[in-house]
C-alpha cells in the first residue's frame, strides 16, 4: 500500500464515503472568516462546513438528551428566580430599602447565571471537540 486516496477509500465503508458535493458561494470576506474559524477548530474547511451543516440540520445535533435535561433544569431555575427578581425590581423602583429576601434573590440569580455560563461554555467547547473528532 502506498497511502494513496484510493487505498484510503478502500478502507472506508461505501455508505460512509464522501462522494456528494454541495456548492455554495461566499464573498471573499466570508471565506476568510470561514477559513479562520476552520483553522481555529483545527479542521479543514470541508470538515468544518460539514460539521456545521450536519449540526444545523439536526443530523448530528449539538445537544444530547442529557444536555437538554441539564439546560431545562437551569432554565426552570432561571424562570423561577426571574419571577422573584421582577417583583423585587418593582419594589426597588418604588425606593423601598432592600430586604434580606431581596439580597437572597440577587444571590440566587448570580448562582444560576454562573451555572448557566459554565454549562454553555462547556457545550461550546464540546462542540469544537466533537467537530475535531467527527471530521
């Protein structure tokens, strides 16, 4: 074996071979941005675009079932805290002094937001890792 493209194709099952081509037009500036993003993800432009397209079409979804459960729980917490926050914002707009309950709500908002930011950061990093591995 000499490592040619045909040797590599012989090792890939027929159903997994990339034989179809999609044509898309980009401006010069768009292409520069795409190339930069692909390079940052350590992928070829083709692998990068394929990954993004498959995620966008839901063929290879970005979020797993477990991810959605975590995000749903965080969203429920955020909504509950948001209701309390709105009530306290109204009270503050009426120039009432802050209570211990209001301080607790603010602390809750900060905790939920920190957890949400952590999870979103994890998912964003995971997307790049999956693109590298699945390319």
